[in-house]
């Protein structure tokens, strides 16, 4: 028997990034459409990696391919709320990293949604997996929590 997921607290995450909702994020039900949450996951992690100098999306020899995603929803988010994305690294392999992301309404103590995605890092030209470059490994280590 599986257990129902529960929202994580802010303390589960090591780094936070503010994300502004947009009018177009809302769906006909008056809250952010579920597909937008995956975009926020990608934005939070990749923006952090770019800022850390660990990812060059235009000229870097190594790029990350998403091979797995998952999200649980606990409370609605809607425009014009500010969303705070908490990120952490749950697992790091030779060529892959599992990132976990919690999405919080501004100031909320528990996640409105949380999930993960796995990046496999590949050579841009061959699109074959490669060992994590040192700068990426260091950036990922800084996102691990105890």
C-alpha cells in the first residue's frame, strides 16, 4: 500500500528562487495550470546552475536532458501570487542528477506543490551521457541538504 505524499516544509530545501506568476499561467479554473509547474521546476534549477557558472546553455559542451519528472499538488497557486521555488539535490550519479523542487506561495511554510526531475548530462554534439563536469558537480553539491 502506498502512502499519500505530504507537503515538505521550507527547511527541506537549500536554495530558493522567486518566480512571478503571469496572467497567462492561470487556467479556466482560476489557478495555475499544472503544466506551468514543470516549467517552474526547469526555470528554478537551470537559472541557479547558470548563475553558479555550472551551465552554459548556448556554448557549453555539456547539456542536461530531462529523463524523468513527477509532481504532487497540495494547494492551488494563482496569478498574481509570487511563487518561491525551493531546490535541492536528492541524488547525484556519474552523469545524472535528481533535483527536487518545492513550490511555495510567498511566505508559506509548506509546499503548494513539490516534485522532481532527473537530468542526464550529455555531450552536446554526440548526445551521449558524460561524467558530470567539476563545476556542475560542485554546484550540485551545494544543493544537497543533510
